[in-house]
C-alpha cells in the first residue's frame, strides 16, 4: 500500500491528499514537523524531507520562524478539490495493462489467450444443467462454504490422484473464482510492501499487476526453451529471501515453453533448502498437442513448498470460473479465512454445474477434440509466419506463439498499424517485469477460427512489411 | 499490512520472521544498522529501536564494537523454523470471528442471518434455468466483462429507477460476488494503514474484519432506534477526516433499526461538506413487513458522495451471489480495475440466470410471500421472548432481533449453555468495533422454521433461567 515508495514520499502524498480534500487550505499553517512525526510515529527527519519536497513542488511555502504554510492552489487544482474521484481518496494505483489491450476492438483478436467459445461443448453443457438442478433442487438457495463445495473438492482430489503421483485430501483444496482470484489471495497473504518475489521473465502480466499492487519487488528469472537459469534462481533465493517464486512451468504463458523434469525436481529441492514457496500456475497442462507433458512440480513436493493452481476456466467452462488451489493444510486454512473476507466463498451453482460435467465421459471427449482443434489452429498460424523469417519456438501445447520480430520492426509501430487493420496482439513488454522485452509479441491462436487466423495473419505480415519498407 | 504498528515494530517483526525462516541463524551477525536503514530507506534510529527491542526480547545480543548477533533459539522455535505455515510468511492476521461461530454445529441456528432455503423458490428457479440456457447457448463458454454483464446492469438500472427517484446509467454499476466482495474491494480501494473510517456500533462484524485487515482505525457511531448521533458524526468528519462512513441504515444488521428520512438528507449534506463518502449497504431494504421503508440515502445524493451496495444474494438466490455496486462513474472505474485484478469478473452464468429470474413476475410474488413468512417467524420468536422481560425493539423488517439481556445473565455463560442444548446465537461483542457491547445478543429468525423457533427459544430461555437461578 503505497508500496515501493519511500516513507517520506508516502508522507508527502498523504499531505497533498489532505490539501486536495480541502482539509488544509491556501495559507493555512501546516502541523509542525514534531506534531506530524508524533502522529505517524516516524522520525522527524522523514517529515522534514516530505516538507522539503512540498516546498520544492510549490505546494507549501515557509515563513521564517513560523513554519510551513499551504501554497495557494492553481485554479485547476481548486476545481479538483470539489469533484468526487477515487484518486482523491487513494494513492494506490491499481492498473491492469492487459485489460486495456483487450478493450481495443479488433476482428482478428490474436490478443485473447482464451478459447473460442465455438470450441466449447455449449449445447451439451446446457442439456446437462437441468439434470444437475434436479439432483440439487435447493442449490440456488444455498451458500457454498468459503472453502468450496466438499463434493467438488473430493472429485478434484480423486482426479489429481488418478492423473499424478500425489496424495491429496479435500482439506488441502480451496475453490476460487478462476486462477486470477487465487493469485490475488496468495499475493494478499504473502506479500507485504518491499517483499521480494521471483517471477519469470516474461510472465503473465496480470499477475505482475496484482503483485505490484501489494508492493512486491520483482526478482526476474528468464525462461528459455531449456528452462530457467537455476543458478540465478538459487542466487535469488539465497541472497534476497523471496516470499515465493510465481511460475507457469508447463506451456508457459506467453512463451509456450515447458520446464524440463530434471529442473522440476531441483526446484523443489531449492524451495526446501531456502524455504521459498513455489506457486505453480498450471492452467495449460491439459492443452498438450502430441505428448502428455511432464509431471507438475507439485508432484515432486513432499514437504508442502509448492502451491498448485489448477484452473479449469479456460478449456472447460469460462462462464463458470472454477479453479482449485492445492497446498498444505495450514496454508489452505489461512487462504480460507482470507477468501471468507474477500467474497465468502465462490457461488455454489457454478461448483455443482462444473462438478457434474467434469465427472462425465463427455468431458474427456471434449478435451481430446479441443487439443486437435488448437493444434490445427497453431499450425495454420505457423504456416502464415513461415514466410516472414521471424523467430519462435513451436510450442507443444498452450494457446500462444511467442514471436521475436527483427530489429527493424518496431512493436509499437506494428501495433498501431495492426489496430488500423483490425488485428490485435499483445506487445511483449507487458509480460516483462522490467519492461524491456520490446522486440517480441504474443500471438494467440485459440480465440479466432482457421479462416480468421489466415486472414488476420496476412494483414499482420503486410503491416510488418509496410513498416520494413519505410 | 502490518497496519497500525509503529514502523520500528514492523522492522522488528520483519527481522524476527527472517530469523524464523532460518535466514539468520544462531550467532549469525545481523546486518549493520546502516545497512538495514539503507535497505528499507528509513532512518537509522528506527532500525536502532528495532534492534533494542530484539535485545530486550532475547532475540539478539550485542558484542561490543562488533554489532548485533542472533540469540540461539529455544528448541520450540527451532522446530517452528522447519514447518511450513502461513504464519512464517506473514504477520497479517486475517480473521473472521463470525465464521468461527457459524462453524459450531447446532440444530437451532439463531446465529444464521440467512434465509431458510425452504423459503426460496428453488423449483421454479430450476425450471427457469433451462430456458436461460436456451437463450444464451454459449454462456458457459464465455467470460463476463470485469464490470459485469451489460444486460444485467441495464435491468438493474431500470429496476432502481422504477423503485426510487434516481437517475442511473449502466456505466455506474459494478457487479460483484455478493456484498462481501463489494465491501472488500471498497476497503482495498480506499483504506490504507492508519486511515480513519466511521462505522456503526454495532455493525456487520465481517466488514469490521475486512477493514481491520486493511489497517483501518475505527470511529464508532452508536446506532439507536432514532438513528445516529449526528453531532458525533459531524465531529468525526470534521476532526478525523475519515475515508468513509460504512452504514447499513435500513433494517440494520444486527439491530433491525432504520435511520429516519430527516437524518438521511442531513447525512448526505455532511458527506458533501466534509467530503466523506457514505457506503450504504442495503441488503435488507426489500425485507420489510408492513410498510415500504424510507428511500435509500443514495437517492438523496446528487454529487456522488454515496456508494450504494444492493445485494440480492440473501433473499433471491444465495447460490448465485449477485450484488450491484452503484456509484459515480470515476469511482466505479477504479473499482473495475481492482475487480479485474481480484477475479477478472464474476461468472457470467450466475449473472444471466439471476437476470432472467429477476425480471420475472414470479420474483415479485416470491418476495411478497417471503416477507409474510419472515414476519410470522419474527412474531413467533417475539412471543417466546415476551415472558422473559428482556429488552428489544421490534423490527419492521430484516432478519434479526437484537436483544439486551439483564445484567445477571452473562452472554458467555449463556453461549456455553446454549451450545450444549444445540442452540446457537451471536454474542453482541462481535458486532462492536470496540468489543464492549457485552450484554446483547443477535437472534436470527430467518433460517429455522416456526416449530424450530419455538423449540429452540424455549431451550434458550431455559438456559438463561438456569444461569439466573445459580
């Protein structure tokens, strides 16, 4: 909260907001440095620095031997003081860059790492719904527990134990509204201002936004087709005592890379040795093309150092938003309390609808078909890219291509050109905690159909050629 | 976030947690005061005070001319250092007292301010569902926007404008997962550690837990059958510049009181004058018995100083968890960004199911029936209480009786006795920001049926007589 800011800047902001709210008006005497230092229980020098900054910025002036006074506001500021705006009340800048990009309208949406609703089993699901309401006639009138429906948690444990060499108890599961909520709850539980966390570079940008809002400092570890630089990871864990390592090791978003099995085992050892939690976000595990991917990092964990996020939103039922958080009981208990404050539990209807579909044979058939459809779309996009000479590593699963453009094509310029052609993509810088990856872009092949991929990619390549030729 | 703690105590806690995590072990040299002051960008005296406290508490010792060293841990602490527990990672104590009470099993649950699922139109809703899925065949495969489904927001605006003298635009509405999420988002947007907020005494305890977790300081204003002490409200607004006044002015939880119209108008004037937002939580407005209650405070507002929370969870479909937040566009925009980080939007299925039911004629019939059923239950509970001589003000709506016990009956003792008799209620202290209201209890008549109310109340009164006679 106020996060990475130095303390004197927080005090400065606080004073400015009290001025803006009209508490201290033009030519009012501000409290003495001693008074404010007492009020906030901080050192007087900190207040002094804040007052110096107020003076520098023309917000306060000094009368010799008397103290600090409020400078008259500009007329613009005076107007501000009488309008209601969240910015008057808060200095926290919540932002979500990705959602800004998604708000730009486009016919060829390569920016959406979502699955085309036409690929989802909508009709079947609708038929299914009535049946589920017959089983639980009072489900609309009933709250879920904050932890989530027990029957659903049991089914998910069963599923995990069938798929992976793990032993799980329903007490070790929390149901959240999508992985987004899981990430937010974990950030609120573990991060306090100035805390270090390890993140991949690049990584899921909305997670970065969430961590930033909690005041985290990022320790970025590059992800490559061969995995992470484990020496870098160990160095960070040893030297900077990060709260956790947030990772998306299987068909990684945005790159599509998968961390090899040998690294997975080693990461758990490091986590134990340095007592650094691993948060394994595994939204794409089931979206493989030819081979089942290597086991989740969670399955190597015996001592509870891995928290596993299994979202089913993307490829089963985005309209239901069901995600499971798996972890050691004590961690899940803390998350449950936080979840009870955050929304008192995800809606029961969604959990019951999901549960019954998830158990059905039809579900498996759907996922099989979906894999094929995604692979075809990926291949079409790659065919269109083949002529460009741009670089990418062909992913073995997931929803995205991570493409490096040649130096002479500016991503910003390409974005401007493409939007005019009704084509959208996501510029790579958004995924970068240090905002430096400025020659890569993410192209999602999951949201638009084959024809649209062909047409949209041609427009995109034309736009790039247009830039190159100028 | 460490919240109300002094800065040097936050530093102290930080160092202790690094010791606990094994980063600094017995007889390790701690960083110099200068180093830590640089690392946190705070004054050296603050670090010095933290180190002094470590010494006092036996966590560090001093070597002359060398510095501070870690004291050997007790064996108990050593064990702690090797178990995974959220408490190792965080000092924030998230808690939810109400949910603890609800976890105590009881046949006669007077602790639940929820509506008996048998009073909700479950069968009708189930039939309805299939129809809604026919209208939106792809609803399971589609995400909602973070703000909420536009069609639902339009319908809710329409409804509000039919019911009340207000003018509303769908842009001024945000859909959340129940009022609980709305309260949490507002707390995250507006409260930073040490901020003052006005709260009613008593008030909804889970809101207090949310505000506490954000580090708020409470300015409590008593609520009585005549309303608030407006001089007290004005005094707080003038002297302590609270971020907002969180209120539940209609069939207030837990007391059932309603703030009179004259005070409503005046509260908006005060809000404007002192630029203090009013957060009007209005979950029980439609749960009146004989007369439609006075207009919401929101309807007196012209300049955007009131944020209105309209939850439909309680009396329509708890399994769907639909709540609307109404407010000035700029505030709603900030909330949308925060909502996009928190869970990227409430599930679409719930919004569409709710929307169609809400528009139906059947909905109005349901609410009429529900009012009658609740009134009957309230009257039965009051009949059982009549013989006791205990004090309460008969509410004209809502779900609860707020009962003052005579001095000779200890609430704690009554709770112990009642739980043995499988009767639960909520002790009044839980609703009190200052934890002093220790002779009142909340009895909800909404969750158990008529027969259970009679039986349970007899057990409760017997338990009280038993205490009195000892």
